[in-house]
């Protein structure tokens, strides 16, 4: 904005020196009831600059007010979003606990299916609670063994599908193993688990899933690859959007 104000002052900066030069030359021209022309020139320059500065200041104030309103609306929506997730966690947790308590192990196939789906819903509720806390709770920074987190995530996925998928883990051993990283252990595990479970969800019986890790300078990468349905090339730009799914994922 400073540059815009300086630009607005240009008429006055030009008019006043010109008026002074005119006055020193002493041309003697007078207008409007014997007011010297150089005085009129200086006044016009100052008025034009003042008007331009006023327009810039008003425009800037309106822009700042508009941005403040947008920020306030975003903050309000974010708060409502977190409150909704927290309420959802509270409302679903007790019914799920009751369902699991009512489906004793060793019962018929229908009861086992209900129990399995209730446990799955419990995992989703836990993820929702973490999502609600993510923007407000401070990160618990600690040294995290990513290889261990990845192995745990794969084991959890393997236990959910048995031998219907082929899992492969590739971690560096030479010249040194994968280093530990600083981060929130629970969130890092959840991130890896989510990608691994997506690989299971969007693949079929007999497909292969590979989890591999690598180190490059000061970063560590975890990659998950599978022989499942994949994502259409035309839709890969939107893969990071919230709740994004490929058009070929219907019914999964």
C-alpha cells in the first residue's frame, strides 16, 4: 500500500515544484480574482493527491475488513466442525460399546459380522476424535521408529484380510537402517495405517501390496504400492482433496 500512496502523491510532487518555478520566473499571470496561476497549480496538485490517497486508504480499509470477516467466518466454521466431530464421537461411542458387549465371541456368523463391523466403526470414531483434536491439541513430538510403525500398520491390515493379499515390506539395512524421525507417533502411525488400509480396500483377493521406505538426505519417505484398481490419471491432481475418491472406487 505504501507504493500506491507514493504514486498518489505524484501529482502534488510535480505540481508544487512547477508552481515554484513559475513563481520565480514571475510570469504575472493571474486567474480567479487575482489568484496567481502558480498557486492554483499547486492547490490542484495537492487536492488531486489528497483525493487519490483518500481513495487508496478507504479501499485498503474495506479490503482489510473483508479479509477479517472471511477469517472470522473460517474460524467459526472450523470450530463448528470440531464441535460436530466431538459430539459424533460422544454419541457413537456408547452404542458401539453396547453392541460389542452384546455380541459374545463364538456365536453365529451374523453376530460375528455385527461385531466386526462394530469394531470397524470404533476405529472410524477414534479417527474422527483425532481429527477433531488435530487443529487444537499440540503435537506430541518424540523420536518415532517409522519402520516399527509401518510394520504394525501392515500387521493390522494383514489380520483384517488374512492371506487374501500378499504383503511385502522393504526397508533399508545397508549402509545403515532407517533413522528415527521426530513427530507425533500416533498421527504418523494413523497416516501410514490409513494408506495401507486404502491399499487393501481398493485391491482384490490375490493382489499384492508393498510398503517400502527410503532415506534421502534429511528426509525419510514411506511408499505404499499395490496392484489394485489405482486412480485414473485424469483424477490424480485431486487426490489430496479431503474425502477425495476415484470415480472407479464406487461400491468399495
